[in-house]
C-alpha cells in the first residue's frame, strides 16, 4: 500500500472528520496526518479523540501577529524532514504556504516526491499579503504537481499564482453534514420566522457592527440571537444601546453542538455580515438546519453555497440600505424565507464527504501519475 501524508496546521474538527473519512474509505493509500501544532488559543473546539488516527504533531512554537480584523497564527516547526523520512511518503499534500509547508516542499523536491498544493485562501482574503508572501505562493505552486482549492475562489487564487487550470481540482471545505442535519420533524412548531441568528466569533472581521446598523430602523418585529465569544462583545453591546436595538439583541456566548443545534432549530433566518472569510462553514451548518441565508459577498464560500433568490441572498454589508432591504424582505415574507430554507437543504448534496473527497483524491492520483510518467 502506498503512503499519503497530509500536512496542515491544527486538528480542527471539520478537518479531523474529513481526514478520518479519507482514511476509512481510501483503499490504495495509508494516510498519515502531520500537524504543525495541537491548538490555537482562540479556538474552543470539541474534537473526537478516536478520530485522530495516524496523526503526528511536530514540535513547534507559535508566532501571533495581531491584525486589524483578527490575529494571525504562524507555527514555526522543526523536524518536518525527519518525520517524512520516517513515513516514506509516496505523495504529500500540504495546506497553505507557511514555514512548515516550505520545508515539506523542499523535502519533496530533493527526494522527487510529488507534492499537491492545497488552499482555503482567496484573492480577497489574502489581498493585503506582502510581496514576500506572494513570492512564496508562486514558489510553492511552481513546484506542485496538482492543486486542491477549497472553493471556486480558492481555485481562482491558485491559477492567479501560476497553477495550470487543468491540474486544479475543487474539494469543498465542509463539515460532517450528518452531525448538523436537523429534520423537519425536529423543527416543527419550534421555528420562529422573525428570529435572526448569527454564529461566529465576536471580532471586527465578522461585521456584526454592520448588521446592527442595517437593523436600525427596521419596523418589522424581529430578534437577533448571537452565538459566540470574542473581544468585541462589550463594544457591540454599547453599539446596540446607541442604536436603540439592545432589547432585540441577545448574546448567548459560546455553545456546544447540542446547545447550538437548539438555536438553529428555533431560528428563522441565518445572517453572516462578515468583512472577510475564506469560506464560512457556518453557512453550511445553517443550510443543514433548513435556514435561508443572508450572507456577505466577502464570505468567499458564498459563491458556491448560495444561489441568489433561491436559498438566500448575497449582500454588500457596507451598503446599509441594501442590507436593510434584504432583511426587511425576509422578515415581511416568512413564506418566501421558508421556501429558501427548503432550497438550502436541497443544495447540500455536493458537500457530503463522499462528494468532496473525489476532487481531493483526483488531485492526488494526477500527481502520482506525473511521478510515474503518465500524462495527466
């Protein structure tokens, strides 16, 4: 059996679930996962330990760089080459363009091992990167045999940095949909059509202040439930008071999955006003709950998840009037919102692991064919 090594940053639950699916359902490869770190201090994730299979954690220290909208974590690792020598991979897949990946790429070059470049990043989410970071992307992409993008926008970024389009594959970023699916029976009699729901960190990047300003002046009855923690909570509470919407806004803090499921069941419309997101997995979670989506155009996954007017609408959160109009339209027409929610459920098919794994493994097999001298 051949050996496939996948290198990524930390064991996030959605990645762990996907890797476990690949390990259980891929017969021609023994799959090992190489992590740059065990966690990041801004994450409150629940991970099933029994799914951490064939996993290796590199010794590392983490550099935290405060950004305007968030904190960037860079894991400085050592021993990448030593672990790869021990595992003797036939092919390596590496996520993003960081110091760990650079070590892996150079190891693959020296040992003539096919390398597959994998990214969630988009031209919008990475619009402010430095010239050095752009050079690093071109360097890594230039030495890859195939490419995996987590969305249409991620694939566009790979092609921009030099990837051959015919060697690019999409493997959508996703979650274990079965864990998030909420049946109509579970929702019957519990859904409140005028209950808006936001799930995510309370940081400036997520754009909750833009949502608050759009809600100001809406006369239709509504409530907004906010699930998540973060440094912006106090400022957001003050802004709600300033805009005189504080009585309609409820902050619940971080919730575990069972508690969060109850909020999805009781809510009528999901809203994500983000200023920037590579994908935004919470949209998928909301679709599993049969919710219509109002989403920022700066959530780059929205282009693959939302069909305008069918299962939701994509808005510019900086355009307060248009944002407000979309909110009002959904609140005024609960029948329309309910139909959109049903359409959300119908669009889930291509995001199951069975489908998502196809593009991932097609890229792996193409890269291996390159090593064997076959035409890709």
